[in-house]
C-alpha cells in the first residue's frame, strides 16, 4: 500500500515537472531574460518615481518651512509690538451710566 502511494506520488511529481517544463518551453524566452527585463522595468519606474517625488517634495518642504518661519517671526514681532503698546492697567476706570429720567 505504501509502495503504491509512493509510486503514485512519484508519478504525480513527474507529471507536475512535465507540465512545468512544457510551460517553460511555450514561453520561448529564457527565464533570466524575463526576470532581468522586469528588474530593469522596476528600476526604471523607481528612478522616475523618486526623481519626480524629490523634484516636487524638496521645493514643497522648503516653501512650507519658509512660510512657517515667516509666520513665527511675524507672530513674535506682533506680540512684541502689542506688548509694548498695551499699557499696564494701573487704574481701573468704571463708567456708570445714570439715566436722566431716573434722576427726577
């Protein structure tokens, strides 16, 4: 029984190998050329992708940093101006409105 199972398994493996060999023959292009072609395509795509992202990303980062630094410096300058102009409350002035009709 075990011999039959092992023979059947060997037979199945041989059929799988035959199918695999037939598939490689149908390609008619060596596997190394296909893999190198796809590798070159991937490298080409990545080089284009990174060149585009770098050419777009670096100026965008610089613009964002420039705007942020300017806003921070303007905020500091504005707060200094407001603090210099704002008088400290030494005297509390309270205005009471008295209606002339109620005084009568």
